[in-house]
């Protein structure tokens, strides 16, 4: 818990890509702890349509928040420039997602780093431009490629599509996340091909400049590390084991 408090106390801001609860459900717990530690309201960059909900929920736990609209940042360069200075970053680049109303992809520059985050979206050319040549791309990869039609219907990205976004973007490293709940034991790795700069996210994963290559290298070893889980995933995917 102390490690968590230390991280939250050092936050410059919190970014929420869209209103779906799996992306914002723990917001008030973070805002309350941040206020307890710093005495300041937590700055949250989020869709404007979330303002009423966040302000109403913030009143109950006593977690004051400072809300900044992603739509306004995208539409007004002057506001964006002003907020970049206040937030301690050198650049923020936004692209509307292809997922739901008032939902955003983002790329943020701070110091020598540029990090891009997809939120939930179909493969998005505007996001590729916003995150061009980033150091790290964090991209949703909800379904395996064999479920591309279902993924498109739900306005999500498949594993191979997310890998391709990283290639087009020129990302140094790509971290795949947001796997469907159908993949309870392992991410959707059956029948997929992963370059050596791609890692698969998991709970409590801590990524640093020093360990990101190790995480990427671990991807190819997952079938050997978890053979029984991999067999279950193959059966679920309709793939027969080779003799």
C-alpha cells in the first residue's frame, strides 16, 4: 500500500480516455488518496461528457478534482499550450477514437519520452499520426485475429491490428493490453506473430526504461512457461495441437 501511495502522490494528472466504466471505475479512490497526501485536487484530463458524473461522485468521498476537457484541448491550440505548461509536459496530441462518442486516443511528450495510448478504438490513422515515432505505444488488443469481424462490430482492435499500428507509428516498443475476458488464463497469442519489440500487459506489471526489453522478450516464452494454459487457449481458439 505504501508503494501505491507514493506513486499516487507523485501524479501530475490522471487521463481518462472515455466514459466506459472499465476505464474510469477507480477514479475517485485515486482522487481521494491524492488529496489526502497532497492537500490538492487531482487534475483529470477526460471527455467533457464525464464532468457531471465526476463532480457528483467527487463530492461523496471528499475528493476534489480539477477537470480538463479533452475535446477543448484538441480544438483550441491556445488552451492546449497553456495546459501543457501547467501539467509539466512538452506536448499532448489527441485523436478522436473510432469507438464511442467523445472518446480519445492520446500521445504525450515529457522530457525525452513520448508515450502513446489508444484507449478503446478500431485501428485509427489519426492516432498513428499523433503518436508518430513514440518511444512506447500502449494499445488495446481485445480479440485474436480470427475474431476480426466480431472485434470490428464492437469497435475494438485485434492483436495483429494493434501490432500493425505500432509498426506504422514507428513505435520503439508496443505494449498490448485490454484483452477480452474470454482470455482468462493467457492473452490471445494463438496464431499470432509478435515482433521482438512487443510486450503483453498483465495485472501489476511495472514497466521501466530498464526492463521493457525483458518484458518484450518474455512474450515468445509464454507457451513454454504456461503449457497447460496454452493448451486450453488452443482448444478455445479451435486450433489442433501438432503431433
